[in-house]
C-alpha cells in the first residue's frame, strides 16, 4: 500500500509520543490533515511555544515561564510545606485535587541503580539547599509506590529526618469506587496499615 510521504512521516513522528501507537498516530495525522489551516497553525504555534517559552523553576523544578513557577510565586501558598514528587507532571495531578496548598520539589525521577540513576542524577542536593534557606516544617513524600519509588522515599526520609523536619508520605490504599475483591494484597495491606479514625 502506497502512502504519501508527508502523511507517512507525520504518522512516524506522532507514533514516537508516549502511549501513541501506529493506529492512533494515523488517526491523529488524518485528523490534522482534515482540519483547516488556522487550527493546524494554532497547534504548531502551541507546540513551538511549549519548547521555547517553558523552562524549569529555579526553586522547585516545576515548569515555568519565568525564573519561578506560578506556585512558587504565589504568596497564598504555605511555604513551610513541601511536597516531593518524581516529575513535573505529578504537580498537575495533585493541583487538580484542590486539596494541597503548599509548595513542591520535583526530583526529576527516582533512584534506580540498575538504570544508572543515582542520587547525583536527581534534584536532591537542590532539595537539601532549600532546607538551609527556607523555613520548611514538613515534607510530604508523594512518590509512586513501586520498587524504585519506595527506595527513593526511604532514602529521602533518612536524609531529611535528622534536619528536624516532619516527614510524611501520601496515604496508600484503595481508590474511590474501588472493590476489595479486585484489589491486590499489597494495596489492601497498605489500606489497613494507613487506616484513619472515622
């Protein structure tokens, strides 16, 4: 089957995006092709601005247009509370809840010796410097509960506790609407250990 080269190239490029297979890439490319020129130009401009206007916040390493991100610049945020997360995308997930009013610190990954990711590869030194210059009373470790995440959580807790800062972690357990029958043993175990008084 012969496909026009520009369409084939677009499909190839779109399929390089995470979670996008060849069929989805083809649907996206055809959708873009069917759109009017104004819509396509708007998409192109937004992608270019994404790369040219955004950088990492010098304080927390979230995405920012200026030196500091909107969260770090906000005087209404609780500066004594810092939530430590793996990636900047985790900020979006937590912010959507409207339940957290503190600051963040993005590590840029997790410890993974098998992949060659050690403490020097992450923003841990920068985190420790924040304790010297900021009045932080509590850190919340909101790192994914996989093997590397647990290793990173334990490592950070050992580093931070001696500084006299309260160290907590997000609760683990069953999701809203979840069913005990279909949950794995580790999740149920965490839910029992992390129970709260009603």
